């Protein structure tokens, strides 16, 4: 079975129905986040590369058809129309690393309707999850205020793939390294790490553990000092590190209790031992809120290691994201459900100075002082260029972050005004809304073709 199987069952049933009804004209679906979580002033677009990998390799094979049939409790012949389905459409998207806001499309897919529908689940999963992780990591970088941040999240992320993504996305927004060896190797970022408390406990004394660890590491070492008494551990580490005389780069790691207070004591002990170059690394349940408090307090911590809370975006583990049809066969469509209204038509986001973003139609001319965010990244089912490098994503993020208003950058109580809507999009929205409402009020008795067109086009944009 292929990745085509990684979909919700209703995507399969809808795709089958479209094929049966001959509804294979181009459809455009827009992926966006309705509202930001309470403590978010911005989002960092991510997950595009994974989505494009999926779309470029999408192919429904015989094993997939058999599995679909089994899930539907139907004979394989009933699902045979899906055999050989591939993605042959176009994708316009915000490149990874760009900063976006609520309501702005991160990605738009235009493809024959069955293809665009079947792709929904996987694409929405990748973009939503990775955008949430990247946005959380970006806030950690803001809170750290220039101090290095490293990723320690793998052991508690929601699976190895999620751990890999957390490491890559952390690096994308500026993390200095990751404990995840696979990610470090694949992405080309530093692998970092120290020791566990079990290592210290395995030896008769803390000092023998530290010396054994140092013998296995010819370069700078980082010693975990809080297995027993933290201040005693720092004294022992200072004695071992002074004997090693390996030059700058070594460190002690604090992993529990009042990190700010312990960092002050550790700094005093290390300086008193003639080790001003030995750094202090802090870990243990850290996220942007803890980093912000520690940095503001002036704690003498050199490097922050973030783990679980960042790797699962603990305070905002999901985004209110959607993948909704906005046009079918050249006809703009929209959803009118309460609190979930969508705007019709393929779109573009025009960024103006000061993040005064305008959401308009895809064929609109940009404002004189605006530049479009969505780029064509796939045409005819194939990428239009090489995948973005990590350095390119980092550069986009750094540029966007520099221009982000201070109110949106705040760790607590950020303000994130929504983008405005262009006049053309407003006019189209009003016209399509009027059309849909008129159809809803029309007499029930309609010619079969008209009834199918009216009701089918509206239902296909709702769950």
C-alpha cells in the first residue's frame, strides 16, 4: 500500500462519487488557519515540502484499491475507478519559513476534483502540524533573546516522524542543534547532547562518572550536575573540568528545580574555581514562557535546551486549519455555515509594509507597495523548481521576523490583527453569497441536472 491510503475514508467515498458522476473538472481548494491560538501573534508557514513530496508521488495502485474496497465493505470492482489516480494539478503556496496570519491561505491546490479531494487529509495534516511546531519554536527563539536554543524533544514527540520534523523546524527558525541524530545527519545540523542521570547513577561516585564520561570525549564535555545535590555536583564538575584543561567549550547542565537560582550559584562556583569559560546549559520542561522569565530575570544561562513542551507545541497542539473548496469548474463557491464562512475564488496574499496584508483574488494586480506571498510551486503534478534548502527557509524567516510588529512578537498577550480583504474579493463574496442563498430559497422541484449542480456544488465544500 502507498501513501494514498493515508487518508480519511470520506475522501475516498467522495472521490469515487465524483468519478461516477463525471465531475472531474478542475477544483481549487484553499488551506488556511481560521483563528490563531490565544497566545500566538503569528504563524510560521511549514510543511510544504512534505506536502509536495506526497503530491508528486501520489498514485493509487492495485493494493490501495483492494484496501479501499475492504474498508468500504464493497467488491474491488466498485472502487476500480480510483485505480491509477495520480496528482496532475497545480499548487501555489507560501514558501516555508514565511510568517503568515490567520485567514491567509498557506497553500492552494488546483486539480481535477477527485485528485484535489483525495489529497486533503495528508496535505492538511502536514501543513497544520508542522506550522504549529515551527511557530512554537519561533517563539522560543524570540524569548531566548539571542541565547542559543537546542532541541531535546525526540523522546516525547508524537512518533519519530514528528520528532524529525520538530528538529528540522527548530533549525529552520534558528535553533543551534538537536539531540536527534537522524535529523542532524539528514538535515545537516549539529547533533548535541550530554548524559542522563542513569549514567551518573551507574558509577559509585559522581566524580568517577564525570571522569569516565570525559575519557570518552576528547573535546569539550557537558556534565549533568543535578543527579544528587546540584551545588555539590557543580563543585565536583569544576574540579574535573579544571583537571581536564581542554580549553573553552565545556559546560555544566542544570535540569531541574529553580533553574534561575541554581544558575546564579553555579556561575559563582565556576568563576570561583577559575572557570569563567565553562558555560551553563539549562533544560527540563522549558518553553518560550520559561525562557522569557529566565532571560528577563538575568539568569546566567548560556544555552537553553527545549524538549517536550516545544516538540508537541503543548500550549497549542493543533491549529484551527481548514482545506476548503473555493472554485469548481470555473465557478466560485463558498461555505456559509455559522462561524465557518469561507471566501470564494482562488486567492493571493499581498504583503504591504508593516504587515498590512491584503487577501485578494489570485488574478488581481498587486498594490503598488505590496508583494505576493503565494508562489507556484507545482505545475502539472511536478515541482516547478528544487526543494527549498534549510538556509533559504532560514533566510525567509529571519527577514520576515525583522519586520514583524513588536505587538505580534510578544510572548504573553500578543496582538495579531487579521489581514484585510480586497475590494474585488469583497464584491465576489457578496455575489456568491447572494447566489447560494437564492438557490437555497428556490422551489424544491427543479430539473434533475440543475438540482445536482446546485446542491452538489454546495455540499462538496462541507464535511
